C-alpha cells in the first residue's frame, strides 16, 4: 500500500490530522491497534480551547459540537468554604467549550468514514522503518497477516505507550519527567452538574474538581493515593469525600447517583525532545503528558496537529519544507508553556505528602493573591483559554 502520510494512532489527534489533510487533497492511512468501539469507550477530557474548536471547524466536523457544546466564560476556584470566580471573557475576550472527547472522536470517525477514509483497526506489531531516510515505511499485521505502507511521512499519534516515540533512538531523544505523588479518582454519573462552571477546589483533605459533559452527565474527581484502586471506593464513599472538599453551598446542591464509570489516573508531567526525527513526527501524548489540572492534555495535542497540518500542506502545495523543518521547535515552544501552566495549577491546588506548615501557608497566600489580583487572574485566564498558536 502507498500513501502520502501514514498516521499511527486512531484517537482524536490522528483522526483530526487525517481529516484536515484530506480536505487539502493529501492522502492518509490511519492505523489503530484497537476497535472503533474501544476507542469511543474511553472516557477523557471535555474542555476545548478556542484554537481546538477552530481546528474542528476547519476540518468540517464542527456542526454537532457547535449545536451541543457548552460555552464557559469562566471558572470557580475554592479553598475551604471560600470561593471566587475567574472571568475568562472579561479578562481575555475569549472562552472555553465543554464537549466530551468521546463525542468529538465520534464526529471525526463519522467524517472519515463518510469519505471512505482509510482506517485500519486491530493492528499489531506496528513498526516504523527507515524514518531517517527519504523512503519511510510502516509495517503491521492484522489477524496474523503482515502488511506494509510506503509513505512520504509518518505521524506518530499513538500515545505515551505507543511505538512512535520509541522509534527515535535514545542517542537522539531526551526525556523530561516529573511524577506526582498522587492520582485522580474520577467518577462519571448521570446527574446534573453541581455548578454551571467548573469548580477547582483546594482543601485540607486534598484537591477536588467538579466538571461536566452535558446537562445530565457530570464528571467529578478527587485527589487520591496512588496505592488506591477504584474498587476501594464505593459510590457512597466517593460522594461523601467529595462533599468534604468542596464549598458547603455546593455540597448541599450536589446531586449524587450511581457511577457509570470510575477510574484512577496517575499524574505526571512529561516531554520528549525533539518531536521530529527525519520523516517521523510525534504528536500529542506520544511526545508529552500534562497533569489534567488546567485541561491541557487534549488541547496540547491539537496545537501539535495545527503545526503539523500546516507544515505538510505547505510542503505538498509549494514544496517548501520550512514548516516541516521547524515543526519540533514551534510545537515544543508552546508545549513547554502548557507544561508550566499545568504544573503551576497542580502545585497551587493539591496537597503534597511532604508539605510543611510553611508550604501550606505559602500555598494559601498564593490562592488569596489570585483572588484579589486582576493581573494574576488574567495570566491564569490567558493560559486556560489557550495561548495563541
């Protein structure tokens, strides 16, 4: 098989890149190791920066998102029973959008299938070959039969555990990582959200987040030990602990119900450099991970797709390789800023096991400074709605 761009990974990053390139007449093949139903069964983030929303519109897949999404002009931060709002619209003139990653991915699958886009599911033994030459190829097997794709370029959109990053030799790539000493226990429930905006809660018992997917589907998180498992937490225990960490008025309004999904996610900050090796490009979680505080994971992947899409279109339309040559530099410049913001938000709101009394007072002082200082709120708002590409 021959294509122009082989895309390893059929999640939102790979699908969005495939759709954007298709609209410019560039041929792609997407390889996904799981089934479509499996990919759509993964519960992930739902906060989209305006830049991501514009990419979806550019890809021609924004109709349902525009109809069903929730526009959020701000967020709420609490510490104990104290709380205050950060008004994104007033501070930046912009906003974020709530639209679940599952629905976004479904829209992208539907769009690719509507034009007979090439997506190969259930792939095994994916190997990226000769990426440092002018003739890369990708081999893989399905049901025991091996296949090969010859291509001009390879986009690695296959996540942290995928093969793409590992293809870059250790003599070339450098990895930076911080592992946090806690995780997030997340619960999805068919209940109305407790607030019209997200609540980021810092408490003496640990962090909590009140989020949502739609008017009847809520997503809640609490900071937990890495040694915990979801089975350790009954629904009743989760709701009880959540109420202890959010302001009293929110706890009184909270509508509880049976969880329909429960999981624990460890938190880490991770970046690999460079994000390009020869004709292989890394995108999204294949190149970087952020803690979910600040809602940057999916959005950092979108910024990679923005830079790569425009670089490939520039090459195929004009022969100019400037965008390709500068892809890693441009993508990483924005990624490190998103890493900083996510790291800062995590340190601001969580309880760390080695914090001293002094550390706790400094943490509280920083939150109280944020509460009263417009410039500090503006910095948070600019980062939250998304820095420019």
